[in-house]
């Protein structure tokens, strides 16, 4: 059984997994390189990844442990650190009692490795294996999770962080780095998981957890940092429903990156309401300057009746002198291709819920191959909801899917709880 200390170490910045040269693997096949953004001679790291169930004390010390927690490599909320420009060849084994996949969120992977069954790959059954080619051309903050019964498996903890780091000579130095994982749990009084999905939640703002947690536990972390020092806060909303207003009680704070992409630093004091709104799967990197010794800075979610503390930074004397706060821009600039805005086409969408034909277009035919593949997939739940998306006009088309955890639109699938 995992101890509280082990889980805290697994989710703290100091507990991340480094990749050694001994992890070098073989080159991928030509099929796995279709749509690959890295050159074929990029350095390769071969890693083993598995998923299974375990017991974790989510309610804290002295409380009943939670069974059937889902984790990668036996480490709840695991973190990998990998150098930019590396190609990961990941040998995955499913040790869950149900089917799953691995989706590399925010990463420019070849389509065959995107993990969206049944569209890009078959489901991985219990005991099954699959090899993923994961090129990492862009530095930043990413994560991976299943795209099969995503509501249930992620709801029980199945997500892991992936930090892609710039080369050492380009990396910006901070005194402390701290990771915040915002993830609620739905637990009964005995600490066991409640259903991750309810009809009421699906038809309104989502099925919220009843236990708010940071890095796995309901207790707010307290992190020491040098007085007048620089702290890098890396935050992810790993919850499928929660929306937060991220902010802190100091003026010496700046936004450095959004969803893994560096931006020109923006002071929080210049943002609307001095917060940054984050929805499910969103990530931010933030620079915080610490006050004098003995004082504290608290990171909050302000999108609640009472601000919810995510982390408290405690300033301790380490001999650093006070200086003017100048946010540290992350370097180098990202090389992600930008859209051609000048040639953008405006398309209006009408989104509605219907049990049959919509007001502007008929439903998809029963034999539509994409709808049938999605509806019949083992990755969907056993409930029936009918969200419809339509493009008005002569090219009108709709998409309606009988899916519990996912709704289908003309632009792809989006999570719904």
C-alpha cells in the first residue's frame, strides 16, 4: 500500500522521474513516423509504461484507504522529465481490468500514437500491449491520460505529467519549482469512489467531486522558498469538470506560459480581476517573487465562495538580497507553426440537444460509419445522451452520438461529465 509520504513525493517537483542514457532504445518503424515532427535521427529513449489499480490514502492519514485508484507505473500522479528534441518509444501494458489507451495531451504525435480508440488505434484490452512513438519537439508542460472510459479512469486518478525541458544552456534558473495538480475526488464516507458521472451533472455544469484536493490530498501543501527568491509554479487542472480562477496574494507574480507554450510575461496585476481562468486540462507556468523571511505567499483558486488555497509558499532566510521583480521569460521562443489568420474562414455553429432530428438538419443516418464506430466502442459508457452540432447553410451536417462520457461534434470529440 502506498504511504502518504510516497504519494506526496510522487507529486512534488523533487519526485519526478529523470531519464538516463541507459534508456536508449531502437528507432521507430516507418509507419510510426508518418506525421512525425522530429527528424528520424533524433535521440531515442525507450520507456516501459503500465497502468493498474492500487490502494491510496486519499482522505489522509488515519482514514480508510481508497481502493481501485488508477495509476501509471504504480505511482499516483506520476511525473516524467524529458529533454526537448527526444523521441520516446513507450512500451505500454494494460494491467487494468478494463480496456484503455494512452493519449499524449498537447503533444504533436503521429496520428497512430494519439490514443483515441477506435479512430487512431484499437482499444488495449486487459493484459494487452501497445507501442507509442512520442516525439517531443516542443519544450513545455504536458500530460498523458486515457481516451477510453476517460471519465471513469481519470476520475479515479489515471493521469501523469510530462515536463519537456529546454537544453541546459537555454533553461531559466529558479530557486524552487513546485507543481500543483488540481484534481477533485468523488468519495463516500469510507473513502471509496462514487460514480464519476451522474445524470444531473451531465445535464448541467458537470459532475463535481466532493473532496477538493491538491496533489492528491485535501491538505494544502506548504513549500519553503528563499526569501526574495524566485519560484516557478507549474499548475494543471487534471479534473474533468473543475474550472478555477488561478491567482495569488502578491503583486510580484507573472504568467510565463499557457498550455505548455511560452508567452511574453504578463503580470497578474495586469490581468482581468488579477486571475487567470483555467478549465480542464489547462496548464500554466507562473513566476512568483518571494517576500522577506517569515512572510508567506498563498496561491488560490478564487472561483469559489471562499478562496480555496492551492499552495502556501513560506519565505525562509537563505541569504538572498532583495531586488526589483523582473519576470523571467522562458526561452527560446517556441517553433510551433502558427495559423494563417489572413486566410481564416468564419464558420458559425449551432449547438443543441435533441432526441431526434434537429430544427435545421436531420440526424446522421443509422449506418454512418463514424457514428457507428463511436457508439459501438467499448470505450463509451452505458448512458444515452444526444448532443448535436450543426453547421448551418448549404453544407449543413450534424453529429449526434449515444455516448456517456463524450459528445461528438463536427470538429472532434470533447470530454463531458
